[in-house]
C-alpha cells in the first residue's frame, strides 16, 4: 500500500514539474518572440518594473 502511495505522489510530482517546465518555456519563448517582433514593445522586465 505504501508503494502505491509513493508511486502516486511521484507521478503527481513528475506531472507538476513537467507543467512548470512547459509553462516557463512558453513564457520565455513568448517573451523572446515579443522582443523580436517589436523592439519598442511594452514588454516590461520585472526588475525594471519594480524600480
């Protein structure tokens, strides 16, 4: 029974990590696409936005 729980947790964790990786990759790709598409775009870098 503990093995079943462990495998379920591992599967959920693996799915979570994959979702985070895909989301970050999509954000980076969209940011690069926005920057390439329009140099004067209103894409604000988080650090610059905080100042």
